[in-house]
């Protein structure tokens, strides 16, 4: 079970100060009427305070004003404490904070992120953590690729989605062979969120290497779901040939 706000202490000064400010600042801005609509949009997965995204950005600046760079332990305490709070805006704050300071994290921090991925799981936090926290961790520490392989083949769909999406921000640094292998290996997955992730990851890579994505999709068309194919080829020009673009990294 993730730790609560009480986990913060004077040994984690930045986390302690953030947490002292965070809850009262956000709760003071709560809008119960808007909260109902926000909860419904997320299919009643979580309660909300009712603070819209632009206002969350403003409030976050207020919470973080004057504070210094956190340590890795600050990040762990802050993230797990935010995950222990009921309302979804606190998890959004944690995701944004981790994204901002992901460079502080060592490879071992991946175990903390895994906790966040498997608890209170839904696409809204999964996708931010996958592309902007897990992705940079793996890029800096290639030994973590084996963990991505494990997550891909496991039975937790959110870890599988994370493995598929973690290269989203890599652009020209994408390991294309690994991306294609991941997509091919889970092409027959029955869940919407995995099928969508496959299409999204391929569509994103098509911005860098459109012809190679086409060259992957065409022979795998019978294995991939219609959703994955449509997403992958949404911005591709029909009739492209692999020779038209350079072989991407990883080949």
C-alpha cells in the first residue's frame, strides 16, 4: 500500500513543504458542480475536486513558489503521498512534478513509478508517466529495457501499455526495431487500451520514419486490430516506399 501524507518528514524538506501547501491550496479551489462532470468524463473511476486543468497549473505554481530542486527521496514521498489522497487532481500534480524533475531519478526509481502505474490506474496518469517519466529513465539507463520487456509480456494491461508507449517522446532516438517488436507481439491483444496504444505509438513514430511504419503495418495488417491500423496510418501517405526515408535508430 502506498504511503500517506504522514510519510513526509523533515528528512524530506522539499516534499514536506510541498505537501503542507498542496492540499489546502487545491481544496480551497474546489468546485463540487464541476467535480461531478469531471468524474463522469473519467467514467466514475475517481473523485475530483473540480479544478480545471488551467487552474491546476496556476495553483501548482503557487504551491511550488520559492522551493528548490527536490531529491529523489522527495519525489518518492511526494508521489506516494499524492497517490494516497482521494481526489484525482493530486495525482495529476504528482505526475506533473515527476515529469518536471525526472532527471533527478536513478534507475531504481522505476520501482516507485511501477507502484503508481498499478494503483489508481487509468489512462490519464498512465500516459504521462509512460512517456515523460518511464521513457526518460529507460533512455538514460538501457539496462531497464529488460523491465520493459517484462512489462510488455505481463498480464497487467497498464504496464503493457506503458511499455508500448514509453518511447513516445524519443523521436529520432526511438529504437524502431524494439517498437515494432512490441507492437507485433501484442497486436492480437483484446483490450481497447492496448490496441489504442499500439496505434498511437506507431503513428507517433511515423512523424520521424513514415515509410518504415508503413512497411511494418502492411504485412501485419491481418494481425492488428482495425483500431491499431487506423491510428497507425492516420497521417501516412498511401503508396510510400521504405527507400524514401532513412533506417531509424535500432535497426
